[in-house]
């Protein structure tokens, strides 16, 4: 019995050795394919059957929470560089279409690829607007390249309250005080795009 058992044992290690060699060879072949065998095939897996529903609310109802939207015409202006202190004004309205109060702030966001010399030469000003909608004062916010937000300049904080259903006027002014600060070849036109972005908190997620 012991002799028969000793003869049967060697067969298993040989099989394991062959399998290990085959596995190593397979990994090596995969590595060669990944490195120099051309593009890999893209495979996909998915979660199917996602179902989304929404019930239409009754007419005249106001959903909970806050929904802020800023409206008005974008500023589109070519500065006159033949003189000093050319400027352009923008007047917008921020409205809370929700029922709940929230806090907000607004600032310009420069899009990528803007000419740094134009952004550094333009100054930003925010208007103090009275109850009749008139601008009573303009307060500087730095250059368009490095400027402070509306809330910081006008309210000393970056969280300005707005009630549910309320509207707030926004007056901004962009000024080119010194056209000789612009750099480049004579006659070159520098163009940049800046979005005025309003950010606000969702009152339904407040702790």
C-alpha cells in the first residue's frame, strides 16, 4: 500500500508545474500585446433599466427651496483706446423663484485662454443701488484678473441674503483707465470672455 501511494504522488506536482508555466506564458503574451501589439479592445458593462419619474405639480404651487436666476443682456463692448477711462456698464436682475430664503454671491469668471494683459488692465466696480433702482455709488473690486466678489465689496461678506420670491438689482462697471497698459503689437485686438456667475446655497440641505 505504501509503495503504491509513493508512486502516485509525483504526478500532481508535474501538472501544477505545467499549469504555472502555461500561466506565465499567457501573462507574457498579454504584456507583449499591450505594449506593442496595437490598440486594445474597449469592453463595456452597464446598469440597464434605470427608470426616472416625476409627478407634475398642481398649477399655482411653489416648490420648496430656492431657485436663483440672473437675467439681463451680456456686456459686449469694444473699448476706445484713443483716450483714458473708457467704461461699460451692465445691469442685471437676480430673482429667487423659490419660496425659501438663501444666501448668494457673484463674481466674474474668466474663460480659459484670455489675454492676461487685458484682464489686468480692466478694473471692476459694483454699484450701490437704492430702493428706487438708482446707483448712488460705485465701489472698486480690483482688476478683472484679480477681483473681489460683489458680496465682499458691497456687504463685507461672501453671503448676501435674498428672500423667497425677491429680486435684487445688480449693477457692474468695467473700466479701462489706461489703454497704454495693454501689451502687444500696434493694432492687435485683444478679446476676452468673462461670465458673471452667481453662486448660492440650497436651503433644503442646510444642517
